[in-house]
């Protein structure tokens, strides 16, 4: 498994600070829930100086088909409801880990083995974690 390079290629925007009440945040969470993403959590990275975003949103999907469905639906809903396109996305070829970068929010849609291997929640353990499973 290779790491995704999109995060090292840009800086976090300091123009707009997001909250959990921001429209884009709520839209992403709802899109994941609608497509039955599992173990949905968000990490609040706003107080971590070296973080590249304000939030990471992480979920898992049980198949390539579900990873694609979730990631495509997130982009569709954010484009429709927030009129924003991702800065970049990666992983849509292998569908083990799709990363969607909205600059201040980075979404990770992962299959269980990939999530277990990379352990993003442990890597960013100093960030407050909130569960969003329905």
C-alpha cells in the first residue's frame, strides 16, 4: 500500500476556518451516512499547528463498489449543496483508500484493511475525535 501524496503538495488555507456546523462539513457527513459508510468519525485538527486541514473525516466501506459510491456521492452533494469542487482527489483507481481534499476538510474513505494498516486516528491521537454513526 502506498501513501497518498496530495496532502504534502499544498498548504492549509487560513482564510476560512471551519466548524462542525459548517455547511460543507454537514454535507459530507450526511452523504457518507446516506451511502452507509461505517465507523464514521471526524478529527478536529484546528489546534494542531502542523495539520494540513481543519478536519479529517474518516469512514470505511466494505467493497470497491461502496468506496466509489461514497466518494462519488460526497463530491456530487458538495458540488450541488455547497457549490465547491475538491481541490484534489486520489485513489479512485485502486479504491482501497480514496482521499478527497477540500483544503480545510480532507475526507478519507477506506476499506477496513487499509484503515487498520494506516491507523489515521492513532496517528492524529491528539486531535479530538467525534463519532458520527447514526
